[in-house]
């Protein structure tokens, strides 16, 4: 796709001057204006653009917050209060940043499930997909580091519990886990020293994500976009130029998303947070019920489902790492679940398992909750390790259209399509 | 210049030596950047602190700070000591005393305290699972199924000797290094 012939024509002398020296306008034109996009993309394909918006919004609001925030154990909690009460429009910008992280994760989860359903991770998009997994990991690290900054009770105890996960390595080499945890803390307990370094890293990681996103989009433009049929673009009539078609659709979806975003920012700014975080961090008192932010709940449920400390930590990290291997675990001859009558059911079962794990992660780890967390954790892994290879190899795909054009216009277009191809 | 005038091997050794030298140089710079994150001498210097236990009545407990961590000091009742002593070692998920004053000894109640001061139980008040502060220091607290401490985070129960009895925590609560300076004065660290 990236090697479609360039159609850029510099229109002025200045544009020509630039084109001969640093052809950025040519690249933008070829990649984002005249780029061929499948004509049948649905609204699930607008989330990449929405995610780009989220990333930029987090960067801009975050840089502003950093101008007013003080990363010390004595001042952090109060400085956040001052941002919300005193700084001009601080209430707005702080709410945008805090709510923005939830919106970012909402969008990324939709984006990932889209990829899972339509087989967007399959060849030739493996690298594109794996870059996505790295982006997800970096997003999680960033969100975790950012959550420590308000220095409330939930911040403090989330940092304590999550950094302590590494102490489970003591079971492998005695002392190793403790050494890593003290290295992360810069002391013998979570303290202002820890907060200070977390602030530094929280500022750094979004720029790493930015770099990864550039590679992600580069890889996308080499392989070209997948689409609901999972078929490749075969003829000219299968695609439309990105501008105005895809761009208009992206813009419409973005506005709808921004309305949801704004509704949370303006009417429910603290709804997605936790009341305990309005109490300043106290190393002597643990809140009775520690829960992470909603977007971490499924992983937290997996962590607690395993009765062994080290085993729980391994399962939690494995639940994300396994995503990187699915391009090779899926053995189906077709990409899109649309034409996979059996797998389709398992896909929705997987969605249910993820939602159920999210619910269970918010409940205390006892009794029936633990039982169900174990069942759904088992299915989470079985979906990738058993269902993907076996159902993929055994199922007969349903009848597929011959091309993207045929999927859109019906059989009648068959002739013109094949005519185009010649 | 013809090929036989040059000695290609002499060039090779220069390239190998120069690369190796820079690689070792660059690698040795990694350590400063890793080690800067470790607790510095200042943090380590906070390592010892003294406390007066005279006001702590039998049945009461206090929490003091040492190295930024809470330390539980409980003035145990005779009954609590008795229950702790009666437990057989094979009932304990973690049979090691976890006492820095006598490393590696079995987790009997005697080995979790200092001879002559058995009524004082001194432990780092951090759950060995994922680091929450267990409940049990005040009279109103839930003390768990074994009358000692209960960690609400993921449900670990500790007995009146601070030993793990039930729940996900892998180890008994740690006993820090400490000495009694007099009958009611203690130095931790
Ligand atoms: C900061 C986060 C991310 C940004 C800004 C981002 C951006 C984009 C954009 C702009 C596109 C093209 C438009 C679209 O198909 O929606 C795209 C496609 C894609 N992304 Fe992402 N992405 C992010 C995270 C992820 C993650 C976490 C994954 C998977 C683990 C992922 C997997 C994919 C795949 C497989 C495609 C190709 C989809 C197709 O052509 O069908 N992305 N991404
Ligand atoms: S931290 Fe105490 S039980 Fe998990």
C-alpha cells in the first residue's frame, strides 16, 4: 500500500522548494489524503483516530498540570487541591486529564476487540499488532504511575500493592524480589522519593507511546488496513481515498466520542475515581477495600484468582503477553470472524469472560467470587491456547464474497470488479 | 597499494580492541544509572531508633515508625502467649521464625521474641503478601480467626505470635533486629 504511486503535485514555488529538500507535505498527502482505504470500513475503524486524539489530549493537559503540580510527599496532595480550586481553569484541565485516561482505555479496548474480531492481527499485520501490545503495556505503566501522583490513600496503597508484586520473585531467588522492590522505592517503603521518580517516569512514558504510535501507523500503512470482510484490496473499486471518505467518518465518530468525554468531564468528573483518594496518603492505615481503576479490574481479578503469590503475578503478566502470540495461535484460513460460524460464539464468550473478570476484580477476593474468577481466568487463557488453534483448524468458514466490492454492492458488481482487476 | 602489503589481521585486532573497549566502557556506565535508584546512605542511616515502652499496658499495642515502615509492638497478655506457645510447628504454613535476631530458626513463639521479654512482640507491621497494614493494633479492630492480626486486602490471618495461619501471605510477619536497653526501653535496628 505504501508503494502506491505518489500523486502529490506541489502547487507553489515554496511547496516545490520544500518538496526537493524535506518532502513532508508529499508524505502527508500520500499517507493521509490519497491513501487507499477499504470502502467498507465500519465505525469500529474510527477508534485509531480517536486514540490519537486521546494521546494528544493527555499530553497537552498533562504538560499543563505539571506546571502546577509538586511531586513531593509533603506537597503533592495539597498542590492537586490547589489545581482544582485556585488555578484558573485548573478544575477543567485536571478533570480532562483524569477522565481522559478512562476514555483512552475505553477506546483502546474497543480498538483491540475490533482487531480480535476481524482478525486484524493476522499476516501481514503481526508487527502492527505487536506494536499495539507494547503500546498497551506502556499505557498501563503510564496510567499506574499517574495514579500515584495525587498521593491519596488509593494512590499510596495501589503503589504499595503493585510494586510489592515483584517481591514474589523472592520465591525464585531469595532476596531478588526484595532488592527489586527497594530499588523501585528508593527506600524501605513507598515514600516521597518513590513519588518523585514516578512523576519523572509518568512524564516520560507518553512520549515513548508517541514514538510507538508512529511505528504503529507506519506498519499500518505498509500492510494497509484490514476491513470487515478480512479480504485484501484487490482492485481499484475496493478502496476509496482516505480524504474525504475515511477522514469524514473519523471526524464524525470523534465528535460523538468527545460528547461522551465532555459529559464525564463536566458532569461526573470524579465518578470514575475512588472516594478514598480524597484522603491524603497515610502509610499507617490501609483502606479496607483496595481496588484499582476500572480498566485494570480484569487483570486484578486474574492476579487474585491464582492462590499462589508468584503464580498470580505470572498469570497477570501472561494475560497481556499472550496477545503478542495470537498471530500464530490462530489457525483459521480466513481472517474475519464474520465468516467463522463457530469461532464467532467463542469470541463473544471471550468478551463475556473479560467483562465478568472486570466485575469480579471489583469484588472482595473471597467465596463465590474467587470461584468464578478462576473459571473465567481459565477461559481467558483457553480462548487463546485451545480455541484459537483448534477451532481455527476444524471449522469450515461460511461462504465469502469474492471481493470487498462484492460485499458492498452484491453479486451484480462481480463483472465490473473483475474488469477492474485486469 | 596491493593487498599483500597490508596485514589485514592487524586491522582486525584494532577494530576488535576498540569495540571491546567502548563496549566495556559503555556497560560500566549502566551501573551508576541503575544504582542511583537504590536507597542512599541517608535512607540507610535512619536504620535505628529508640522507643519507650513504659506507657504500654498489658493487652495494648503501639505502632512506631522505623525506616519508613510501621512496626507493631504488642504487650501480650499471658493468655495470648499461652495460645501462641501451644501451636505445633506442623500447623504453620511458614515454619521459619523470620526473626532477624536469630535467622533461620523454627517459628516457635520463643524464637519470635527475645528471652526474658516474651511479653513484647515486635514485628514489622506489613503484610508479607502485598504490603498492606494488617488490622489488630486497636481493641476495636478485627483480629482474624487466630486472635492476632487480619489483613483486609486479600484476607491473611496472623496469630498472636504474628505467624501466618490462613490466607495468601507466604511468610510470618518479619521481626526486625532489636535489643532491650532496659526493661521498658527498646532500640530497633
Ligand atoms: C495509543 C494507542 C493507540 C493508537 C493511537 C493507535 C492508533 C491506530 C490507528 C490510527 C490505526 C488506523 C485506524 C484504525 O484502524 O482504527 C490503528 C490500527 C490498528 N491498531 Fe492501533 N492504536 C493504538 C493502540 C493499539 C493497541 C493497544 C493494539 C493491539 C493490541 C492496536 C492494534 C491495531 C491494529 C491490529 C490495527 C490495524 C487494524 C486494521 O487495519 O484492521 N492498536 N491504530
Ligand atoms: S496484602 Fe495482606 S493479604 Fe494481600
